[in-house]
């Protein structure tokens, strides 16, 4: 039975970067690996040829990443970040937690390819707690150990490309 494919929410910038990586891996990088395999094959005995084995392993990893990117791009939906002041998928959120301010993007880890911010998943306890909250709100969430933690949303802005 085929695994159900899940919709992936991406910013336009993250989508474009993933598409660019796919094009590179399907073209130039695939050709470079093929050339390395051919050169190593020309050296003779393949059973003791480390260069050949390494190139074949790299080829397998590249093809795996090509498949992963193809599926993600096929199932991607470009998200529309919420208005400034409201936390949602694609928001850059500054939180105050235990007296420290930290800034994150709320969204899938795939968004991370297009930003330097750390990413919080909306499915995580803190992500679920802040989803839909507004700047100035204080929300609480439970850790896996059952501890209650309060966090204050300082700012919430749409992620800009």
C-alpha cells in the first residue's frame, strides 16, 4: 500500500530554492557523479576501487534526494502568511520564554531552506499553543513531561522573501 502523501506548506522562496536544488541535482550534479563513476570504472578492478564505491554511494544519495524533492514539490502548497500581529504558518515570531527573547519561523522544517531562522513546527506543543495567538498574548503549553510553560508573543510578522 502506498504511503499517503502529505501536503507541504512552503513559502514561495522555499519552493523556488527546492526547485533550484532539484534542477541542479537532476542536471549538473548527476552528470558529475556519472563522470566520476566512468573514470573510476576505467581504472579496472571495481571490487577494490574505493573511488568507484564512493561515487556509486553518492549517486544513490543524489537519486534519493531527487525523489524526495520531487514528491515535496508535487505536494507543495504555497502558504499565505497571516497578517502582522497574528501567529500562523509562515509567521516570524519573537517569543519571550523564561526571560529570554527568541525569534522563530512557525512552519514545516522545509521552510528552513529559505530562512536563517530556527523553525517551530505547528504540530509541536509550543507551535500548537501559539498558533492563532496575537502579539502581546501569553499562552501556556504542556511539555512531554507534563510541565506547564508560559510564553509571551512579543511580535508576529509574515515571513518575507
